[in-house]
């Protein structure tokens, strides 16, 4: 992985307001064991 690597994340529609994603998408939750998911 380099600084140019593009990481994609699915976003639930409830986290989209006025066509833009909210910062909540990038906050890990206890349900996620306080970790963001990603695939490398």
C-alpha cells in the first residue's frame, strides 16, 4: 500500500445528508470493536 492507494468504503444511506457523507462514517463504534473495516 502506498500514499496513492485508493481505499473504498460502503456507506449506509442514512449516513448521507444533502448528497454528502457525514463524518460518522469514519468513526468506529463498539459494534465494530472500535476498528474501521477495510480490505487491502
